[in-house]
């Protein structure tokens, strides 16, 4: 029997023992890259914009020709042409001249700024009265302002959202290198567990874990594979673990809520591979098991859904981030507690919280209670050495999703 | 020409004129409901748990039989049986008796609490020494503690995450009623716009809007349909708008960055249907157009990607939320500005910001610059009547995603 370890120690073991698990890089089309993790740095192959562009409709000018202009004392420039959107500006601007230009149009040679059409008076062409001075590069996006050739625009590991998709489109990246999604097998064990379909026989409970873990694994950017409900029986668990290990990078075995069943899971992991830890000083999550079979990471999770959920977030998510090479996507905000929270005597605690008018309020519930997860806005991690928290103490809330 | 309206007025017009657009409800399997919006209230048809359950391995007892127990002065109870996990507890507990029970086991009649196995000594069965007193319902999840029969567990409009999936599984909901995804047609117009594939001819720019808007519409829970790049030509725009309107609930026409092109889009909307507004007192987003064709909502968005993105978030997202009956998913946190921001003189401003060590820092950039979106953590909305903001002022940051 291994001794109970701290969460930090468990994370260290996971980091060291599973460092060989790395996602491959695959190429997907831009629209399918959303939510994925960049598998390579993205470099710009050009300046964007490729030329100085007008950001308004108006007249391209030399700023100094407009200095001192006002409604009462306008400057007088000569309109010598027009630059159509999407066309190369061939004209050169001479002193005292201006050229009509549309938003997005290319600034002609010698011009450095654009006077908005609202600040001009062209009643008597080719005369253009400038009613307001502009400064150099006013109303102009300069060549390379957005991205310079050779710049690393995004580093490997960045998660792609619609905003990055826009940048990738601007770079002409219709195909994007992304980290392949890790495969995660999900096994739910327990004699008391039945399918969520149909009536529940008295004394049994529905298989929540397959569904909540599968959904979570999906949200974490992996491909879940469900192996169904396995009875608390050595051979059945042995065979399903063996199969799941052969088909996945990570295997989660939830349940075995009785000590005997948990020991059986630990024994099977030890027989098929190596057992690293059995028991963790974390609340919820105490009966967690971590081991390795055939270079794959195997986790024994508590049977209680909320506990299994928290252990997956606390231990499995960092491993997934490492496999993907992904920057952590956890988003934390600070707030002040609305009530005291007592100490855990050496165990780290993960606690659901919600934002209320007066601050951050703990959502208490037994670990078997599943609705507390959906009633909360996120969770806090209370250090195992914490002597308790007081009302008004500042806490970091890790937001859901 | 319609006059420029405030953002509030534009939102009011959108709310009133498009109130007839409502999503249908469809049924999907649980694993496919993640990220979707509930189309109906979810009621519990039973108590969960259906019986009092033990949350630990130990002995079911009557709490009062343990009062005063300690390591030095243990109580002495008689073990009269064992309740196996997943079995109906048939036994009744008599005075001075206890029954062995596993985590998840059903508490027998007359028992009200469980003593953890660690706090017992069973060296001489059938005697069980109780080394620590328990209070009533200690280590027990009571029947209906999680959900009571008839309770509205989730209201229509809630977005389903893995946490809700867990609750739905606990209720036996293998199929879930969700709002059907609205269909959103995306048209990118402009003579200067070219496909993101291949080299860009001089003076042209890549079609960012199709990709950033398509990705955003997807993130907002809708089905984007791309209609490609349409030249600034009345007939081409007319035909593509007509087609897009017939196939979608909402149509976004981006581009037409020149005033002439914008007027053409507005004219086409007016010809095919009704034009509600052309111009909005918002920065970025001034040249926005809103109209209706055949009961569908049609938006003319600015050509600049960042501006088109912000207008979609500010005006189209609330419409999508209403169509889906979805609670807004915007998540805002407060922070203090690290610098002054000048007034907009009557225009509402949407400004990208990022969190830095000293607070909330604006990410400035011209509206044509697309990378500022991906460099920021979210955005703030500065009221049109705001006389400018000062360093240290508290602002609400709407987080990306």
C-alpha cells in the first residue's frame, strides 16, 4: 500500500513519469482549427498591411500642406487624381496636391496622411479646401503595422479562437498546424452503477461519471472513448483496462467506491504496469490512484462524480496541457470570501464557489452531490497548509471553462 | 439616408423588429448537448439520491448510540449484518447494533449516520468498538439531498456544460431538448478582397471577415454558412443577399468599406425589404446597417475585421441570445485602468484591453488592425456620455469567450 501524497507531489510524479507522452502535429483547415492548440509557431511571411492604407474616405495629402488649416482659414489643394480601392496607387503626390482615396485604398507615393472627406470642401474642383489639419500618418495604417515579415505571430501552444482565426486568415493560412487531440478512455466501475437509460433498480445509482467525464474530456480538447460500466470484478476490470490502454493515451477508471474495489483497481494497474500512488491528500479526491501501463497514463478516480470531476481538473488537465504543449486555459479572478472556511488539516481542498452580491460564496455539498458543480461559477483551491480562511480574505476563483 | 442612432437605440430596434425570430426545439443525445441551450425546463422525476446513502466505508449506526465515544472510552455495538453496495438494505437496526456498509451503500432502517471504518475497532467480532461519536446524518447523503421530485432542476435557456451533463445523467436524461442552432449567412463584399489562398495581388487584401465571422458565429452557437467574396456590384450583392436570406435566419454582409459600396448595400436591403438604420454612434462600427428582408435579420457590417467583430458581438450576439432563449454568456470582471482614456464625444466605444500587473490596460490599434483582438483578454464598453476615463477608474471587462 503506497502512502498518501500531497497534490504537489502527485503533480510532480505525473509531470516526470508521463513526460514522454506528446501529441503529434496535424494540419487542419482554418475553420476546423478553432479550439485547437497550435502545433507550431506561426511566422508572418509578409508585411500586413503590405502598403500604407487609408482608414477613411477622403483625400491623401502631405500633412505639412494642411498645417494651420481650419474652417475659417482653409488650405487650398489641387485634386490630381483618384485611387480606387484595390488598385495600385501609380500617382505621385506633388506639393500642394491631393488625391481622392477610399477607405482601404493604397496611399500614393509622397502622401503621408488622409484628410477625411467631412473635413474638405470640393465645391469647385479641381480645388479641394482642407478645413482641418492632419498630422503625419493620421488616418493611415502603415505598412507592417499589424504584422512584420518574419515576426512570430503566434507561438506554438496557443489556443485558437475566432480572434486568432482572423489573424491566421490575414496571414493567408488556410491550413493550420495543430496538436492532435489526445485520446482518453473512460471506464466506469461499480456493482451499484446502472445505465442512465430507463428505470433505476432500487439501491442502484445511475452512471453519471461516464457522461460528466466524457463531456469534460471533450471540453479539455481531447477525444473521449467510453468503455461503459464494468462490474467490480477483477477479470472484467483487468480486460477493460487492458483494452482501453491499448486504444488511448490516458485512461480514467472511475468508481470502485469501496476500499476493496479501489484496491482491486490499484492491483490491476500494478500487475499490468506500475503503480505510482494510491491516495492523495486532497478533498475531494482522497482515493485517487495514478499509474502507468504500456507508457500510457492511468488514473483511478473517486466514484463520486464531483470528486472524479475535480481530480480530472486538478491532475489530468495539467497532463493534457503538457501533452498538447498548450498554455493553461485556466482563467482566475480574485474576490473576497463572504464567510469563514475552516482548515482541512493537511489536505488541499477544492471548493465550489459562486459570485454573490457581497463577494465569493462557497457552495457546500457532499462530494456525492453533483448539482453543486452546476450551481457554482468556479472553484478555489485551498492550500493544505492553510489554517482556514476568514470572511473578507482574498481568494483566486478559477472560472469554469 | 437614415440618421445615425445610438447603440441602445439600435439594440431596441433589433429587439422589437426581430422578436418573431425564435429557435425551434430539437432533441439531441446527451453527449451532443454540450454547449447547446436548453429548449425546455428540466424537471426531476424522482428524488436523488433515491435513498439515504453512505458517503464512507464504515458502520451504519444510530448516532445516539455513539454519543460520548472516544478512543479511551469506546462504545460497544454489535455487528448484525452487512449491506453490500447496490443492494437494498433489508435489515433494521436495533438499539446497540451496527451494520457494516460501503461507500454508496443504502442506509438501513433506524440508522441515521455512519461511523468511518477508521474510527472503529472490530478485533473481536461481532463486537464493534466505536472510537468516535457521530452526529445524526454524519457521513450520509439524505434521500433527495441533490434533487427532489418535481424540482425544476434547470430552466430553459441555460447553456449546458459538462457540469450540467452530469446532472442530466443523474436524472436519467439520455436525450436533451435544446434550441436549434440559428443559421447565419456570411457575405464578404469588396473589390479589394481576395481569397486567403495563394498570393495577394498588389493593392488587394485577404478576406479576413469570412473566416473571423464564421468562427465567431460558430462560437456563438450558430451554424455559419459562407457565401464567399462578392464584388462591389449591385447585381452580385443583390443576388447573394437574396440567396443568403432564403437560407438563413440572419445574414451578415461585411465590407463595402467605401461610402458608395455601403450605400449600395443599404439600397439593396431597402429594395428587398426594410432598412431600419444606417449608421450607429459606436466606435468602431459607425457604418453599420440593420434591416429586414423576408422576416430575416440583415446586418451590414464594417469592412474592417475588428470593427465587424465588435459589431457582431454588440448587436448580433444579443439577437442570437434572444433567438435561442439563452441567458447571456458574457462574463465580466472588474479592474482598474492603468491609464487615462479620452472621451468619444457622443459615440459609444468598444476597446480591447488586457490584464497587466498593474491593472487593466487598453490595447490600442486602428480598427483595421486585426491582431489587437488576439492580443487582448477582453474588451470594455465606454458609454457615449462618458467624459473620458481616468487612470484608476474601475471598469467592467467583458472576457473573451
